[in-house]
């Protein structure tokens, strides 16, 4: 049985001041919280230094998967809990994690409640959102995807165990944040798939149209008012630009 202290928390940051104090306050029961910062120019570092269980490491951004794997090399403990800089775990979740009899054959997945501003969003694929975040680094790690990285599960004979309690994910607060993330992620997608995946203007348009239909109709964005149409259009734009950027990358 593992002590609750034998878990290292990993958080990637860049200009993450908005929610970081709340994020770190909720992680007070963990002995080690590693902040992997890649170029913050706001008060991120100053906020992180206020907590006595944090350790700050400065790294260049090399893609989300590769950077998280690099972060694992700095962790003191074999068990790692990965948290985003806009995710606040509940007290119940912290207690649940500390009470677990951690099993090396398990990867633990956690439900996220996703918010736009302070409104809980359950449409557009934002509901029923489970993420695998607690694992033994000697058993598995992340793939090296630049974006939409995930833990390597196949061929490792691992069990995926759902925890009972949730964390709050403050995804976006305004359209500018949606646009900035769409631009960043679509660029990373195009770079990663250059000369490995085909694209064209027709593919970009057709996939964007389907993405909007999926979010707004199939995933009931139409029932979510303003937020539903905003998220559906933003997601469709993201799909369009990642395939248009890929098309241009493939031509270069």
C-alpha cells in the first residue's frame, strides 16, 4: 500500500496565472508538485513559489506528449498525477486518491466537469469527459504526440479504473481563448502529420462541416444556447484550419 505522499503531481504551465492559485491550493495534500514552465511572462512563477510543495523546472516546449514524458524524469515518486493548469480537483477527489491502494496494473481515470466562464457545459462533447491521469511511470508513459497526447495502454495489460469524484476544468473564459487554442493546436497537428497524412481544401471543408454537425446536432449543442453555437463553430474552425495548415505543410 502506498502512502498518499508517494505521488508526484505534474503541471505544464505557460502564462497560467488565472487559475493556478486555485489549482495549487487544491493539491496541498501532495508532497511534490512539479511545475514545468515553458516561458511564462505573467505571474505564473510568482504564484507557484508561494506553495511549499512546488518545484519549478524550466523547459522549452517540445510538444505536449514529449514534454510530459520529460517531466516524468524529474518526478521523485513512481506514481504520477498529471493535472492541467486550469483543472481544480475537489476535496473529495484528493481524499479518494490518498486512500487508494495503488495497483501497478491500474491506470486511474477521472471525470472532468468542463466550464465556459463559470457555466458547466454538458453539450458539444464536453460532458461525460474522462481523462487518464494517475499512473505508475515505470509501467507506462505518454505517446510523443505534439497535441492530443495520451497514455500508452495497448499491449501493456493494464486496467482502466474510474474514480468516483471529479475535477473542474475551466476550459475557456472568452472567444479569444478559444481562437488562440484553436490556432496553436491546429499548427501542432499540421506539423506532426506533415507528409504523413493527406489533406486538401475539400477535405478541410468537409471535415469542418461534419464537425459542426456532430457538435451542434448529434452532441446537442443546439440545446445549449449561446455557448453551444460558440463552441460548435469554434471546433469546426479548428478542424478546418488544422487540415488547411496540413495541406500547406504537405506542399512545402
